[in-house]
C-alpha cells in the first residue's frame, strides 16, 4: 500500500524531489494537463505528481496533504512555481470546498495517490513501519487517536474485526488475543513491540511478507479513516470537476481499488430499464471511463521501483450530468465499516 509519492522529471517545476512517484507516465497520460487549467493533487506527499503537472502545462495546481511535514517541505516548490501552486494542509475529502474557497473551481482534473507515502514510512518517529523502532503512532495528521491508543483501548473483538476487515489478515482473532494478553502485562507503545507480538502468532517463511504487515496496515487505515476518506474524496471530486474534467486514482491495495472500481462503475452506467419498465430510473452517468478496467505499471517500472508492484490506476472523465446524491456511498465500504466506529473498553 506504499505509494512512494515524490520525484518527477528533473526539468519539471522545482527540480527533482526525494521519492519516485508511481505510474507517473500513466497518470499524466490520463490526466492530460493543459494550459490555463486548474488541477488538484489530493495527495501531495513529496510533490512528484504536482511537479510533473506543473511541468506539463502552464496550469495551476492546488496540492493538498493532511501531513504538515509534507506541506512545510513543499515551500521551495511553491516559490519555484511562481504563483501556479497553492498548498493546503487539509484532508483530501475536502477538495471541493478548498477548490471553491481558493479560486480553483470548477476543476479540470483531480489526481489521488492513495496510501502512506514512502517519506512517512522512512521516518521511524512517525510509527508507520514495523521495520524501524519508533512510537506506535501512525497518524498522518490531525488530533486523532494514535495506533497505540487503539491497541490499548479497543475491545478484543473490535481489534480482531479491524485487523481482519482492513488488513485481510486470516489470523486476526489470534493476533487480537495476543495483543490483549500482552497489554495486560505492559503498555504496547513501540512499533517493534507490536511487531514482535504479531510475529509470535503469524509465522512467515523466508522471503515472504513480514508477519506484521497486514496488522500494521489495518491499524494505519483505522487511525486515519483512510477508506472513509477515499469515499468522501471521490464524491468531492465528482462535485468539483467540470464537464470534461478528469479523475485519476492510483491505489495500492484491493480494498482501495475495490472502492474506486465500484464508485466509477456505478457512476458511469446508464440507469437500467426492462420491457416491464421501459422508462429507465435514476440519474444519468456522471462519469465516462477513459481507462478500460485498471491500468498497471510496466515491468520496467516495477523492476526499478518495487514499491510500484501493487499499483493500479483507474481514470474517468466527468459528464454534463450533475453530481449524484451521496446516499449510496456507505455501500462502498467493506464489512459494514460505515456502521462500525471502534468500540472502546468500558
């Protein structure tokens, strides 16, 4: 689920950055930046997509990130862009409101690169990685409970549900039980502590994924409400894009890709009709698919950047139809997550 958001072409605005953006060529091809247009990079990270968009056309970009560290690191790029780049520290689910308030709406394009950035993984103090000892935090930004808070406070059944539904971990019940047993002896506050607890339950052969991978993923998604944010961001993009505007989303996990696929599928299909009810009901399509199915990175990119191996891109173009009502969005979330918000121990 790692994105590796970051560096664009060396001749793009602001020069090179620190990390390789995934599927940059494919993102630009589907976004098709043009002069005098406005775009939102909803997941700024190290600025790779933003640099590339600014370098591809004489356009303006609103780049959003809830991580204040990423926003601060983008100051030089703002200066280099000469008024064409605005940074906003906020959630990308608010992109429609931000675009309207900051003079970018209606939008010609939105790009979203879903997941944790390689910068966050590389910083032990952020607590995202089981390979580096650090505080069990995992917060991308904002005043929300940390991963340590969830591990300390949630009931065993709720922990198991989170690890299963968000990490797709088949040993979720055993892991939750081990966590509850361990926390009764001493607080679990470090990444290596949790990784060791999980590793005693889940065994992995040499060369296989680390035993704690899925558990850490699940806790990170829960801490940052990532799937809820993705659903809200897709709806926000639908509201903010002008007819002909393009939405490009890169995901790194089946849970995320399933949400994007389902959303675009529903929004791009005409209302159904039958011989019993020839008059189709429901709104007309608000998107037209511009990528047939999912687009995957080429073998050369995967060889040069292993973090791209699980990436999937989906893209669509806005139609003239007004944005659909949001009433059906909760159905995009897996395992009834729309109804479960985390039950704490009393």
